[in-house]
C-alpha cells in the first residue's frame, strides 16, 4: 500500500522549536523514522511538509486515486483549517491524525481539531511513535 505522510507548518523547525514540547530531534530524523517504519511494514511512503495551507490542500487532492492512506499532522492548521478538513473529506482516503504533543492537555485553542473530524484515529502525545501507531493502524486495516 502507498501511504502519504503530511506534516504542516513549523514542523520543519523540529529540534529548534520548543524542544521541551516537540523534542530534540529534527524533521530529517522524523522523516527517516517514518520511512523506516513503512519499510518494516512493507508500505511505500511519501513524506511531504509544507508551511502553506493551500499546498497541503493541493497535496491531498493530488493523492486521490494514487494513495491508499494518509497520516497527517496539520500542526497549527489542525485548529483552524476547514479547507484541510474538506480536502480530506473530498478524497475519502483513510486518514489518521497525529500530534507530537498531547494537544488535549495544552491551551484551549488546541482542543478543537477540524482535520481530525475526517480522520479515523488520532494519536497525540506519543512523539515520533504516534506516526508509527498511525502507519501500523493503516497497514493493519487497509494493507
Ligand atoms: C502539533 C500541535 C499543534 O497544536 C501545533 O500548532 C503544532 C504541532 C503537534 O504535533 O503536537 O505545530 O500538531
């Protein structure tokens, strides 16, 4: 199966940005981690990161008919973007939401997730392991 892993704004700053919340490892390490997990699961993977809402919408639309599962950490757009929610609903590709931090224990504005409304599962607060849980869920159910 082919999995698309989407990371939203500021996740390219991992390792630099608020390491007490997001950890010491950088985006390249996250990408390597996800690629290793997918290789072990026998899944093909493409990792995509963008700081731009429209680019994320374009990527989700382009996945239609070519991707079997989406793992998405929309980052700050989680809490604001109806456009990303609608794109996920439009393509109807099984999707799982991931957050490095436990958003439910942070500021109130992080408690709402629009993208999550189009996702089958949410893994939040497990750091990189949340991506592993999401990939394993998709491979077990759809692989
Ligand atoms: C995040 C949580 C969001 O609230 C925040 O805006 C991020 C990262 C996480 O992975 O914990 O950028 O999605």
